[in-house]
C-alpha cells in the first residue's frame, strides 16, 4: 500500500497506540463471531514479539457518547487473552488519570486494552482534545482498523496529527486486496450484489459499472429493478422512491455494455418466519400475498454458470433473507460457487457485514482470495473514495524519526 506500515519502523521499546476494529457481534455477553478479533492478532503479535508496548483501542457498537455496560470491551479482552494465551488487562475508561497510571506501569512486551472509545462523544466528533490525550499515551500510532477507516474520528484521524502514523498488517492486507479490484483485475470481472436495499448502494453499483463486465443482482435490491420493469411483486420489499435511480443505472449499464443480470425465479413466503410455507415462482408470477425472500433455483444455476466465466468476482450483499435458514439457499449457493471458483485460481473478494457473516458461517472464508473485515469501508473504497483513516497515514516514502534519537 502507499503508506508506511509497522514493518517500516523500528518498534522495539516504543509505546504503540494500536487502533483496531474489535467491533464484534455480541449476544447476551457472548461473542458470536470473533473473526475481527482474530484478524487483528497479526499486528498485535508482531509488535509484542518485537518488544513494543501495545496500547490497544477500539469501538464497540453505538453507545452514542454514553457509558453503556452492555458495550464494555470485557468479553473482547477475555477472547483476546484466550487467543494470545496471556492475560489482557483493561482500563475502565479510554480517558482520564486511571489510563495514564495503567500505561505508566507497562513494560516492553505488555499489552493494555482501553475501554470502548465511543463512550466519549469526542471520539466520533473527532475532537482534537480527545485525540491529543489518546496520542499522549504513546509515541507511535498504528491504524489496523480498516473497518473504521471510512470515518474521520479522533482515534482514526485526529490522533494522526499528534503522532507518526503507520498502517497495521490487516490494514495493509485489506487495502492491497481491494486495490486489486480498482487497478487491473483479471477479466472478466463480475460483481454479485445483494442485500436489502439499493438506496444505500447506488454509488458502489455505479462505480462497479465502470469496472465490471457483468453485475448480477439478488436480494431485496433486485426487487426494485424488477418492479421498475413493471412486475407486480406482492408484499416484497421494493423501494418505490428509487425507480428513477434504478432506471439511470439500467441505462448506464446499457451504455457501458455491462451485462446487468436479474433473477428470473424466486423463493416466496407469506411472511419472514422460520416455519413459513415457501414456494418457488417465476418473478413474473409473485402472488399478491407473498414476498420474495430468496433467489430461486433457476437463478442460482444461471448465476453460478455466469460466474463460472469470471476471472475476478466481487461479492457484496446476501441473495435473500439468509438469517432464516430456509431462505438462505441462494446465499449459500453463491458462497459455494465463489469458493469453488477460488480453487480454480479466480480472484474472489467478499465485502460487507452480512455477506461476510454468511461466508464465515459456512466455514468458507479461508477459501476466498480475500474476505474484508470492513463492511461500509470496503464499499467506500471500491467507490474510489479516499478513506480518511488511510489518507492520514504517513506516505510510503517519508522518514520516521526515532524519538530516542530526537532526545
Ligand atoms: P451487507 O451487510 O453484506 O452489505 P446488507 O446489509 O446490504 O448486506 O443487506 C443484508 C440484509 O439484506 C440482510 O439482513 C437480509 O435479510 C436482507 N435481505 C436480503 N434479501 C432480502 C429480501 N429479498 N427481502 C428483504 N430483505 C432482504
Ligand atoms: Mg449489512
């Protein structure tokens, strides 16, 4: 990547503030998917093994500037400690005299986890005072939180004004993998897009139309395209107010000669329920009292065949309401198709919170070329936007001074 990384600096004996993305799903105090924690390990281990002192920080959920006991990082400290095979100490706050006392006690090779950064409204407000106090804890800043890099917050951007800032190993891996899609991906490059709504993904669809040879649509977002063709979709999720945007995308795809594929059959159900009675219908024959909950078997087959021609595949967004097992067939089939293509040397990249969860659940993550830990961040990156957390890092050709030599 075009930024300094931890590998470019001498970290021995330095106090390093590591911003990681440890924002994992937690239900009843238990972590349901620890992939973001595991993905953060290489940088932490790298630093500790080289004699750095690590002050680790993350956000969790949306506490909106208030202390929320359900969003404390304790379960994360426990899991980290299991994975690292050593105790992980925590502070009760990300700020204040207690933190300084805890940091002062640290020695080379020690690790300290700060409490949820977003208990302070100053974090998301990118408050300079807050950024300065975080920076005061360390003499080097490492950003490994790709999933938070699209936000200019105190711990992702503000802090870089006060400390030399370099990328962590996960940040580097994410940026390098996603950059491949923006540079010269092996062709044909096909995108598989799903998820609930087209409204949140207009920009990424438009960006992909400039790079892909085909865009295959599924999930709720495809409904809005089908409705724009005049189809009656019963109780299905359709964003009526997106008709004009959808028409623009269809016209643009035609102009750019990008093939836009839509489902031709669907799994429908009267409601979203795990025991709902389902049936497979053509998209032209969705009963009035039913809703589309998944792509149908003919669509799965057509999409798998079409993806079989691609040399690069990017996937975002589930093909159906995959949280309900009987509506997950389409999503699971696409995950298996990508995994199979990977084993034939095809570049397969998955980005997006729910699509990644689907791949993880099937145990197929390791088969893909890259599974991004950053949902929104990976999409903004593909839109060609500059991510503030990445832009704030030192460019690859700068010299970083050693504080010991300055003294
Ligand atoms: P990602 O997190 O991978 O970017 P999104 O958040 O955009 O994906 O979309 C995921 C959501 O889309 C899931 O909660 C899923 O239930 C929903 N979804 C997919 N297909 C449909 C559909 N046909 N109708 C309603 N919701 C759908
Ligand atoms: Mg999502």
